[in-house]
C-alpha cells in the first residue's frame, strides 16, 4: 500500500451532511445539477444508496464512490442480492496510481459483506465516463457479461448465487422517434448538458424531446448501457453519456444538419 493510501480516511455522506461535504465532482453548490443530485441522493438513501468520499489528513478530497443494492441500480442489469457500484471517481493521475481506487472498492465490499450480500458488481468500460476494466480486474472481479462497450464485472462471495447479467438495452432503442435526450439526476453534470443541448436544438430548428428518468426501474430499461444519459434519434444511439454543446453540434453535422454557428 502506498504512503498516501495509508493516510486516507472516508467520509460517509448522509442526507444531513451532503450539502456541506458535497458530491465530489461538482463543487458549485449553487448549480442546478448539484441541487438535483443532492435531492436524488436524499431520495435514494433510505433504499440503501450510499456515497463515500476519500480524504487525506488535510481534508483534501481524493476520490469518491457511489453504490447501492443492485435492485435499485440506475443501470440496465439484474443482480439479486448484490451491491452495485454506480460511480467511482478519481481525477488525479497521481492519486489513481496510489491505490485509492482499490480502497474505495474495498469500502463497498466491506459494506456488502456486513449486509450479507452475495457479492458486488459494476459496469466498466475503457470508454468515457465509466471506470476502466483494469481497476476491477486487479481487485479480483471477473467479467460475466458484455454488451457494446460495457463489461459487467462481478466479485462473488457466494458461489451458489445467480450470476448477474445485463439487460439488453438495444431492444429499447427503436421506441425512440425523432430527437431525444433521456437522462436522470444521478450525475450532477446532466442538467447543464440538457440545458445546453436544448438551446442548440432550438437554435438549429430541431424538436428535441426531453425524457427524465424518475426511478431506477426506468433507468434499467433505458436505451443505453450508461442509462442515465442518452442522446438518441430515430432509434439510433448517438451518445451514451454527458456531452457538450459542441459535441452535440458535431453530431448534428454528421447527421447532415446545417448547424448555425
């Protein structure tokens, strides 16, 4: 274990302290996205949603993990009696190489065992906005299912437990006609993206339907593996994570639209 890792402690984020300690990746407590994420967390906390923030001896925030019972995961999977890691974030490359990510995973594992869970699982990808496969592989997770760019990674404590599996989100895509954004408050950056993309769509004469997911069950039946943010047009998934206005306008150009600049 690195010297830095030995100095780490963990803050348990609760409905009572979440506004004070924050949500790690969005520091602007006045932003609509921050406020939406806080309310989302408060609602899910009573169902088992948890957030922990790793801090050093000076109180500097180093990393973050968000997990919950897989039955209420905001991703398309089936994993009865498992904990699901929804999000794990470490920004600094120096910190990434000091074992903080593994310590955050361990926090989830200890909590899962204390709650008699069959194991823990997560969806990883070597693409954007999701933790990479390597973090979980070095913590003895194995891939049990794969679809598009996503792997379902599992660490099992009970060899007799059913093997978790992905829900085929591609089957949902044909239901979406025209331009759509499907999103949830699970990530504090989604509100900004929805606002920016809506403005761009209006500027370019595009009717953009905004669909907000209000429950985990809705997210489990979303049209992408990321689930809590999708841009989809006439059944074609164009983005499966938060994107900027510039990226959206590049997509419009690729789709043959004359974009106003």
